[in-house]
C-alpha cells in the first residue's frame, strides 16, 4: 500500500493502518500531530520515519519485522507499546519503562547472553 497520499495530512491525530502489507512508512514522517498509531500486521522493518512523532502516546506494531526500536527512544509514550519483533539488542527496552504495556512475550533477540554481560 502506498502511503504517499497521507503525507500532507499534518493535522491527523489517529491513524489505523493495520493489515495493509505496508513496508515503507516514510510518507508518515510529516504527521507530527499523531497521538495514536496502529501499524500492526504489516511488513515494516524500520521505524525511522516515526522519530518526529513526539505527541505519540499509543503505538501498536505487532506482527512486523522490526529489529531496531531506537527511533522511538525520544518519544515518551504513556499508554502502551506492543510489538512482536526480532531485536538486535534489548538495550532500548530499559528506556521504555514509562510505558504501561510492552508485550515482551513475543519478542526474540539476536544476541547472546555474553553480549548482555559485556554491557554491565
């Protein structure tokens, strides 16, 4: 699905794009007033385009191929964060403690326990 027609809807606050086989979310980067966003069940592997969504309080991205949460590190979501992903590292998860819900049961990491102890 091509999201280009959405790029100028800068006053949009709620957007649900669940289950649309979306792989490129870059047209959403201008939507800085979004507070609730559902991108579950798509084909995304990058969240870079979301880094400017400072008002985002509710975000869902279950069933995607996301490996990096760092684009969300500056966003202070208050309601919940729900993912099914394969992370390269879990380092960012500790900074997401302010979130009321993080579905950790579905994530897999691609690092060894040895890597985790090196960071301590």
